[in-house]
């Protein structure tokens, strides 16, 4: 069964594309028709693509890897942030910092800078600074929090990107393509789908449409995370069983070797006794 129905997408306005004169010819396979100068997206293909993307994202989550959600457009910012937080995934909704992926080491240093400022406030170092220095550091901390606070837990490159509006986030797409990171994206009729690995043709301006698609994909990620937890518990239990079995086997081998040593010692004592008796009889 599909994660999202045709009717749900229709009610959310996912079928509305852009004006015909603004279209990208590469989106032709996903366009159903043109009405009143506006392209209408084929929602049957959207349903299929959502299921395809959901299956792939579920496997990524199941393997314990991260998906980075990206959308800086006004209509999608809050929706993307809420959905990403619900599945404990990192997200970027303020501004895409250039080199976020290709220069990831520098970005991590900026994130660590936040941690060092927090440490200063806790250990009393912050109180020893002048009023001007405190103000500068506070402003710096607020700026870092605004731009990078949502990726604090991203300790290594993400395994995939989910993007709303590939035209607006073209730098993110370019960096992901350069590093070979899979890109999942909601792609409208005015965008180029060729640089996207998992295309979801849909209206990328309607909040309801974005929320509906994100809801289905986040449900898939949540399922993957649950399966990952179950696998970890099972592997831990299996590991304990193997350790217990290994300890039992070692004890059995030690016991057997001790019994063998005792038997050899007893045989040696008996043999020496017989040898002593033979010497006496002679």
C-alpha cells in the first residue's frame, strides 16, 4: 500500500506546477497536462516516487546513518525543522553555509566554537571578561546558534540530503553531487531533476504539500530507526549469549585439563609405588 494516496496529494495542491513559460523541459516526464497556462504534475508518478524515496530513506535510517534536511524558503522552513526534529535528524533552514559539505572540517570547528563558549560561561572564565568582550562573544554565539545550532549532532558527513526546492538550494545540490552523497528532493516543474537521485515531482511552494510528503518520508525514517534499535538490542543479546557460551566452554576445557592432570598425577603415583614394591621384593 502506498504511503500517500492520490487524493491526499490532490487535496494538498501538490499537482500545481509553475507557469508554462517557466518550465524546465527535463521535467516533461512528470507533467500530466497544461491548464490555463499552468503545468499540472502527474500525481500517479508522485505517489510512486514517494514510495521509492521512503524505501531508500528507511534503509539509510536502519543502518544508523544521518539524513540532512535542507530548506531555506519561507513556506517550508518551519515544516522541515519540525519534521527533522521529530526523527532526530539534522537540518538547515536559515542559510546554507558555503562549503557545508565540501569543507566540513571547518564547519565542525565553528560548531566546536559554540561548545567552547558554553564551557567558558560554566567554568567562570566568561565573568572575568570585560563588558565589550562579553557582548562580542554573546553575539558570536547567537549567530553560530542560528546558522549551525541544528547540526550540532552531525559529527560526520550525512549519508543523504533531503531538499525542498533544488533551484534555491542549488549550492547544496552541487556539493552533494561532488561528494557522491545521494540527493532526495521535492522538484517542481521549473527545476532541473537531472542532479537529483530521488526525484519527487510536486509543488514545492505549498506548505500543505510539503508537509504531507515530509510526513510520509519521516514515518519511513522512524520505522528504520526502530528497526535499528531492535537490531542493536538483538546483537547485544547475541553477544552476551556468545560470551556466556564462550566462558562455559573455557571452564569446561580448564576442568577437563585439570581432571587429566589429576589422572596423570595419580597414575604416576601408582607407577612409582609399584616400582618401589618391586625394588623391595628384589
